[in-house]
């Protein structure tokens, strides 16, 4: 796996800083002010803006203990957009560093939701579009065979959607500004709710949320107050994936600042879900793609000396119970002996470095 030249990693870091600055300054009017408030023992930033007819409008910004958010609150008056320069940085990273860019529709959709506040409200980009962000984030070139997709997936914890006290504009309006043929797809278990939206050509956008309770909830949509009228499909194992997401930039336009799962969690999650795909339709093909993405990210993290973070995610998932262990084991058996040996040896070494016996996690001693 080829590592990115240091100069391109530096360009990406600069782009990440500028895109977050630009989005932050464009979302909040200089006429408003930031206030911090406490909720459930934690402090959060909110933005107050006076309404023309009196009163004020309050918007959720983010946790006070997020140093990047708080730094931008403190320097809000100094933040300025630099759109043209950022487009040039994106172009350089795509054309010279050969980093992946999303399908134009996926990029436009993600950018529209970002501007509507989805990531500010602690939503997370998941799926293959998120996977496309890891090349720049890890400083490697990823194989393009694992980068193709026909949909874009977004996730949010239900508890966050309830707690933030803010909401996006109507999701259907946001999506129709990108493609006017977007329509709601009524949920099969409750036609009053929609977790999926599709264009006339069949491109889909889906909203997901973790199911940490009974498997009975998997089939029913969850009401999500922050998502502008969209519901979300509850899925098991998703809480592991989107816990403590990381900031990244989608290389589209002038750069779209997003939240994506930590790469180590994405890799282990893909191992798990790859063997849980249904066998009908294209489930087998999707399972193979999931496993390819998992192996690719694991290789990348090992190559870039981040195997300790990968080991910690592996152990956390393994410790969650028999269903998790069975899925991980079945997926690793499916990758082939040579690939399995290449992955498990450094993983075992990292587990051992954490003062844990690798054998307790079915890793080579």
C-alpha cells in the first residue's frame, strides 16, 4: 500500500482546517452571539440570533469540551471563507495525490446536508462515501475497487437527536434542492415514516440509528427530532460504529467537512456486518465488499503504525459477546489464510503491547 507524500498530507491538514473554519463562519451570522449552557452534567455551545419580530432563535453548536468548536467560538469574528483557495487544494489532492472523490451526486447530497446542519447536530456519514475519506485521513492510497456505491448513508444516535434541542430544515426540501426528483419512500413497517429517500434514477439516501435494545426494533423506524422530518432505521452494531466519530473532509467542491466513524471502528464493524448480510438479492456481493473494505483499512492502519488503535477496537467488539465474536471469527476465516496471517500477527503484537494475552482474543500467541 502506497503512503502519501508528506506534502500532500500537509495540504490535506490545511484543507481540513480551512473547511471547518469556512463552514463555521458561514453557518452563524456575525449579528448573533454564542452562549454556553449545561445539560446532564455537560456544557454545550448554542448560538442566539434575534428574530426580526422580537424574541430569539437558538441553535445547537456543539460540546464546550470539543477544543476545535470552542476555539472557533472564541475567534468567531476572525473567521473568513476562502472558497477559491480551498477548491484549488481539493483539486490538487485529487489530481496530483490521486485521492478519491465521491460521485458528484453523493458529494452534492453530503454538502447539502452539511450546510443544513446535519454534522453540526452530531450526525455521522457512514457507508462507502465515508470510506472514501479514509485515504486522506490515514495518508495512504486506497484501491478504487472498494470505493464504488449507489447510495449515501447517514447515522445519528437517537439520544443525541432528542437532546440537542435543534433540527435541520425539512430533509426532503434539502434533498430536492440537489435533485428535484427526490421522493420519500414510506417505511414498510409504518407508512407514515420515511427512513429512505430516492431519486427517479434510483439513487438512495438512508438515515440510520443504533438499535441497542431488542431485535424487534430492527424492523421499525425511529423518530428523529433533529433530522428535519426524516425517521431512521434502527440497526444492531451501529452504536459501536458511530461512537466517537472523527473529523474528515470529503473531497468535493471546496471540501465538505464531515464526521465519519473512526477508521478502526469502521474496519471492525465491516468485519461483523459482512457475514450478516442476507443471502438474497446482492447480499453476498455486499458482504464481500464489506470484507474488502475491512481488510483494506486494517492493512492501512497496520502500514501507518496505528495497529494499537485497531487492536483496542477489536478487543472492545470481541468483549461485547458471542454474536460479535462469532461474526468476527467467521469474517476472518473468509478472507483466506494468507490475508488472515498478514492481519492477525501485528494485531496480536499490539494486543500484547497492551499487556493482554492475545490468545484470549483468538489471536496467535
